[in-house]
């Protein structure tokens, strides 16, 4: 067996690869690669799948892990191990992917999705997702990060699957099993920063720049000296997940924190590369951005001056719906909560589309051309890992909002013109929280994370305990309780989600992405909202008293409350026809 080792280390005068198994590693000199300045390469005849290795720069007595390591069996701080992708026996040869349009996504965190916290254990829950009716599973980051448990956004080995989750073979088994059940797999990747612990990229080259400031330290170097290799590192990483692990889509974390002033932005470069790979493989591939910019150019076609990404998360939709249901107005919810704001996101996508943002103290956003950009390019959700986990105690909306309003929220998400997403456990109104948790081995770093979390919420006026992110119990309390779906009221909420997703599949009106065809009426004082989607009308009462919103149609095809009543003789008359009890919703045809 022979393995070719290659690494980019432009400032090194000598580079060696150290290979072997266990504690004893044999060093071999590497040669400069003429056609790619700064790269070093060597072939090793006695190295192959399972061989441990690392790189030594300028004879320094330290073996560093490979920046492109595919396998980190000893964790983020250990040496790398050779992994050969073609050894895995895939069974998904007929899989051609799922288009984002018309799909329902389900976001989950592998470490807390099951008590075991592994990819193999998660395979055992895929049939639950199939019965729920979702089309794609979105995994929070898999890239190797320090410690055992964490959210994964502090990953330091972007090419390697976190070993406590099962490593690279386990991810392949999960994806293969998902495809066998008709489920696409989306992976969360982080290209705006790396974690502070175990990050050794600086030792190899100018992966970072202090020219820009970020909340997490030096910015990734996308446009300064040496940026060509850094951009290639990121683009090739994205293609690796899709080509070698058969991932169907990538969710790009916090792209608003990416600093890149080149004529072709790294996001556009990624989109071009992924489109090319999709054509080559003959299957659906897509990119979804998380962005705080409210800028539709992210999902606009490149021919129209956009980046050409497949979709983006829409936090304005979440804020409008969450605030309307919960009554919260603190922080970034300040400009949300009204029926007017909810109606605007359902028809115009963003509340802040060039308007004043009280939270930011400035104008924010850009309008969406609803005649040109389809609704499926925006993700709609009532909960996600950020909007739950970044609350002081990780409480889900079900902890404060009654079941009736939770059903209203689910209906507005799953009948929206957008791509709906459900967060794990949301479908049964899980009683477990989803806290922010970490597992940093350095005492100083762990203490800084814990104290910083308390200070942050103290500044926001939070009174009470803030769970320690470093405490094992904070992680354990976040694990889903799989006994809940069989118990009331959780079983009732689960059946409600199943019914809504079934309805979305049965009626093309609900997957019609034309935002210009969505019509919304509302009453601010009575707190009802009527959304017209083709032949269907979604009537929601967010108030406590009964309401009689104007609807067209002759039959209720789905209602959250058995007391919903439609008077056929009065249906269609202004203010008459449908009686909605407080905190209820009905879909009328």
C-alpha cells in the first residue's frame, strides 16, 4: 500500500511527514511541489488506510495534525489517521437527491438526538422522521471539535468527522441509511471562523488575517496574501462532503461574518463549484446560507448579480412568529410581535427590508423582489438550535406558550410559501431544553466560556441561574426524551405535525413558491390572520377570545380545535362563515 501525503506550508524551509501506528512515528522528508508553490509532497509505500501520521515543520519537535485530515481518532489535539473513502460499500447508487423546492427540513444535533449521541444510534430514529413526513435531515456540524460534547461550531478539523459521533464511516452509514429511506442529508459547515482550542492552521500558513475583526478572533483569510490556497481549502472541503460522504446540501454558518472583498465572493465561488459537481454527479446539490444581512442577493441568480445560493435562513420570519405567539419584545424582538409584522414576512419575506431596526439602531436589510425570487429560497421555522439554545436556559417555546398556540405556529410554518424547517423534538413539543454546552479541556478557556455566558445574560437583565456550558448536566438535560412522543399532550402535537406535512404534500397550492400569489388579511386588535394560498385559506386566531375572520371555501380540511365551525351558508361573506376559538387555526378549501 502506498499513500501520497501533501500539505501547504509556504513559510516552512523543511517539512517532514511522520507515519506509523501508536506512539512511534517514523519521519520522512517531503519535497516542494513545483507546480504549486508552498506545497510539499512525498509518497510513503508502507502507509495506507488506518496509518497514523502528522507533519513536522522546520525540525520542530512537534507532530502536527494534517489541516486536511479526514480522520482524527485521538480527537482535535491528536495526530491524524489515513482514511480511504473508496473503501466504504455504498448502497445508494440510484439516489439522485431531492430538490429543495417542496421539501421540509428537520434540524438535529447528533449528540442530543438520542441517549447514545452517535450517528449509528440516530439511524434507528430515521423511520420516525419518515413517518413524520420530512424530506431532509439537517445535521449540526460534524467537523472534529475539542472534547466530547458541544454544538460543533468550534470545529478545528474541517475535513474530519467528530470521533465521538462515530467518525467518517459512521457518517457514511447514516447518509446511506437516510438515502435508502428517501431522506436527503444537509450538513452544517462553518467557514467564517475556527474554534480556539486545537486550531493549528496558523502553524502551516496564512489561513487567518488580522485585517478584519470578528467576534471569534482573527478572520479567515479570503482576500489577503495567500488567500488563493485558503479559498481552495474551503471550496474543496465543501465538495469533499458532497462527493465523498454523499451529502446533499450544506448549510453555511453565519456568512455575514465572512470578510471577502474580492470581485468573486467566496460564496459565489462555492455556488459555482457545487453546481459543477451536481452536473458531474447527476444529482441534486444545494447550499443554504445563514445570514443576518437580510440581503436577497445571496439567493439571487448569478445572471442577476447575485451569488446563486440555493436558499437562506430567514430569522425575520422566526422573530415575527415567535414574538406574536409568546408576547416577547425584548432584544431583537423589539420590532416584532404585531399581526402587521407577521403579514409582512409571509408576503415580503423580511420585516427589515431597508426599514429602521430598533435593536441595531440603524436601517437594515434590502427588499425582496417577490416577482422574481421564489419563496422556497427562504427557510421558515418557529425553532432552531440558535433560537432555543441561545436563550439563557435553553427553553423551547413550548415552555411558555400553550399547546393551542404551538399548533398555530406549526401551521403557519408548514403552510407558508417558504421551505419549512422543524427543530428536533419540536414535532412533539419536547419538554427537554436545548442548552448551550461545551467541553473545553483547558480550564482557563472553560472558565472564560462559563463566566462570559453569565455576564452576557446579566447585561440583558436576566435574573436567575444560567446553566454552566461546561457542566456535564447541562449537556445531559438537553438529550431528547423519546418516551414523550407516546404520551399526551406530546402525541397530539406529533399527530398535528404529521397532518400538516401530509396536507402540504397533498395540495400543490401549499408548495407554490410564488410570493406574489400570497395574500394576507389580519386584524391587529382581534389578533387573527388569514393567509390565502391558491384554493386554500389558512385562518389563525392568536387571540384568547373567539374570532370570525373572513374566509372563502366550503369545508374545513384541517383544524387544530374540534370547536372550529364553518357555516356554509355564510362562507365567503365578509366577517362571517368561520368561527375560530381562541388560540386555534383551520385550513379551509
